[in-house]
C-alpha cells in the first residue's frame, strides 16, 4: 500500500531526541491555520479496541469553540466535560438526569457542527492487532502509535483534497508521553522534515489536557467512537455522522499486517536505531 510505504520512507533521516519543550518541532515561525486535536480511548491493557480520534479546524474556529464551550460549562455549572463521566453520571455530572444530559450533548454537537470541525479517527480492534503482532514480535509498534499514524495520514489527505496549502499543527494529549514506544514512534513523524513538508505538518506536539477546551472536544469524539465500536449503538454518534464531515476508518487485519510487514522491511534496510 503506497501511503504506508511512503510514511516509512520519509523517516530515513530520523534523529530522535526527547524535547522538554511543548512543541516537538516547528518547521517555520508561521502560524498554523489548521489545528488537529487528538485524544485516545482504549489504551489500557484489557481494552478490546483502541481509538485515536478528534477534530480538525481552523485556529479561529477552535478559539470560537473555546469561548462558547466555556459559556456552556458555566450555564450548566460545571468546570469541564469529560465524556466518560458525562455518560455515566459521575463527577460533576452526578445527580443529572437523562433529559439534562441529552440537552447538554445536543448543544455540544451543534457547537461542533457550527464551527465546521472535521471528525478524524482511526480504530484498531485489539484481537486483530494481537493476532498480527505474534508474527512480528520484533516490531515495536503499538495500537496507539498505529492509530496516530493513520489519523495523521487522514488529516493530511483531507487537507490536500481540499487544496489547503497551509501547515497543520497536530496536537496530542500528553498521557502517552510515558508510553516510550508510542512516544518515540510519534517523534519519528515529528522530526522528519520531508514528512512534514509533504504532509503539510507544522508540528506534532504533546500538550497537557487539563484546561485545553479542544481536547474536551477530542475526548467527546473519541469516546463516541470507542463506545460505538465496542458494540454500543449511541444517539450522539448517529447525529455526528449525519452532520459532520469525517475522515477515518477501522483498520482491517490485512492493513495491520501490511503495515507490520512494511515496518519490518524498513528496519531491515535502515537498522533499528531509527526506533
């Protein structure tokens, strides 16, 4: 599959360093006009699926969302929206009834749609990943890192399809910085100039999730995908599918296997030092 081969090919000049700053890399001082905020769900050991999902929008749209989101939180007398707590009536949502929750969710969806957020997502079924991984014990890929790759490919493909020539900032919540293989793999993408230029990626950054409103949007979208592909048919996802442009997919066993095979071939030619 050409796009996977290309992702690996552009890593040839990789030089890895742990950067303590917020941004792992920026190829120019220009402002990124588009930002993609991504969150994950299902990264715990016993998860049946892993999801990386979120939204892509102009910086101005994220600024507008943040202002309106804050007003919405104040109206409902809460300080943040965590999808798992919202849907299980936990934390600040304890004592809510279904009607109040659905009203809140409806307003969230309308806000996301109004600001022209594009839904990005990648889903891996863990039994399929584990089945393939048995044949590639030497390849240090994780479900999370593979989902991040596919999400970035989707973001870039969508951007180029729309003939957007502005660079894109990809922003990940920093919970995976302690996951060394996944973090190093993501830094592979961030540190290769050819990859960034061809895919119009200005930066790939890990940011603290707390207080960053767009990550609450990404958390909401990732949760809905996780619950849906975990076998729960949900109203919010159906409404989001009706109203949002989306780019993403559930990876098949063949696609996962092909990715592992390409990775093994790449490491054989370039050496494991790149990971």
